[in-house]
C-alpha cells in the first residue's frame, strides 16, 4: 500500500488534506502497531502536505518524549507546560501559534520554524500524545488545518486504544 502513496500537486491545503487523509486511513488499516502507524502518518504529513516538520510527542511519566517524526532533529523531552507542546498537554487542547517568536516559552528546535499547530490525542480523559506540525512560513495554520488534523487525531486515538485496550473519551 505504501508504494502507492500519491503526493498531491498544487497549493490548495484543503484539497491536499482531502487527498492525504484517506491515504493515511489506507496506510494504517489492518496494522495494529502504534509506532509503525505514527511513523507512516508523520511521513505522509511531511511529504503529502509539504510541512517543514511533522511528528509526535508521546506522554511518558508526565512529560512529552519525542516519537516518530519527519523533519530536522528535534528536542527529545518537553515538560508539561513548557513550549507549545507542553501547553497543549497541560490545557488538553489544540494550539495554533501564528508566530512562534511571540509565544511565551516556545521551544525553538529549528530557527526556520515560524508557525506551529499542536493537537493532543485524548484517551480515557488523559492526553496520551500530541501531534506537532511546524511551518517555515509565518501564520501558516488556520481552522482548516485544525478541522482536518483533529479528524486525524481521532484516528490516532483509535489506534492508541486498539494497542492499549484503553477507552477513548472525547
Ligand atoms: N516548538 C515546540 C517544540 C517541538 S519542535 O517544534 C519539533 C514547542 O514549543 O513545544
């Protein structure tokens, strides 16, 4: 299935999501391994959506630990409340940051990163991981990204639940 992945052409973000999300669903269908699926989702987002950095931080003992990603090397651990990802973990809600330089405590993994969106996956009422996407363009994320990436994170919550047997509460 992976060899059939089609990279959308054109600049329209909505059309790109409409092409990439169903392909992600096919990629993960029938594969129960969470790491394998998160790795392919990160690659599909990076190359399908042409994002600068796309990946996951998993919650381990109360802090975020770097998981599967595509893009430049990133910091490995983020404490709850720190940076954009730690903020999403603490508040249990998605964050859109139009200008990372204006976000108090933003963790700059790359000087090229200009804007960011972070969406938490919530299982059993707890954040279990966050999806982090960075752009090298300012103000690159809006409600369209939030809507499509929230759909994606619902799939990820399902994957997590399948792997751990825990219950998704939205
Ligand atoms: N900028 C993030 C850190 C992770 S990197 O962007 C990949 C933050 O402030 O949480």
